[in-house]
């Protein structure tokens, strides 16, 4: 499938969007703690605005996590914000635009939104009343180019769709890259732009479940107990 942009301008991709990215202590969303977070407000004819947080997770940051995002336990303890303080600001920054109908772009949304929800519970912070509509470029890409070979990480998708990405595993740059993918995908695949946001949110739930089932079937060829959670987005 060509990544050439189609000439007809999309509708919802031209409006304002929020993009969220988290860097964490691990890969299990039920136990991972947030180390850094970024929210990027983009689109609608205005320049991007980003807000970032460095958070002291209250636990040791594993060396393998530091190797990915570059944040050490010492850095987080010295310069990081208390989780409750940062989470209050993060949820507040998300709530008003979501209530106004702006979509939230999250690459691999089930992981990030679950981590955020669990961290709010630990800190005694109320989670968002509703998280919709969500745009997950990972789900959209797999749906429209399901048989394409190769990796489907955020950097790989940016390279495939010719989207700028100024630094993987940096919360700010990952959030901006995810937003650019959300802008670019419906230009390469105009069928996505034709779907109203509320319907697109619902369709992604079905697509994510189907994709997870397919991945689980593939993994069970070598591990009979492999399980892939297809809930999207996964929240309390």
C-alpha cells in the first residue's frame, strides 16, 4: 500500500487533538509506575503546545527501563514531582478537551490508559469520567495494512508513513509523533477520515479485539499459555 497522500482533505484530522505519552518502570500495565508524561495539544490551525512531567514513582526504576527512556531512579527522586500532584495536573489537562470533543491520541492505548488509571487509584486521584474518543495509530495501522510485513513500533510506523519523529522513548517526542501519525493515516487511507470520531472509537474496540485474538493465536503456536488482552481502551 502506498503512503502517498490523497488529494481530498479529511475532516476530523484537521481539528484539534490531544496526544498522550507515558514513560514507565515496566511493561505490565497493572504494576508499572509513571516516570515521565507528556501531553501535546495539536491541530486546529494552531502551533503545537506540549506539557511534560517528570515524576518520582516511589520505587526503584529498573535498569532495563532506564536503558529505554534514560531516566534513572536518582534523577526521578531528585527532580521528579510527587505522583498525586502530577496526576492531578495530567487528568485536569485531559478532561476539558475531551469534554469538548477533542480526540485523545494514544499509541497502544490499552497499555498507557491502564497505567494512568492504576496510578490514579494508587494516588487516590479520580480518573477521567470518560475517555473517548480515542485514536490509537497502532490499531488503525494494523487494520488498514494488516498484511504488511515488518515491525509496528512507533518509530517503525513513523518511518513507514514518512512522519517526523525526533526521538523515540522521549515522552514529548513520542506524543508529537503519535499525533502526526493520527494526522497522516487518514490522508493515506481516506476511508478512516470518512468515519465520524464516535464511530471510529467504537470500531477500534472491535478491531483491537480481533487483532489481539490473531496475535494470541500466533503466539500460542510456540507458547500454549500466551494471552493477549484485546480490551480497548482498557480503563477501570
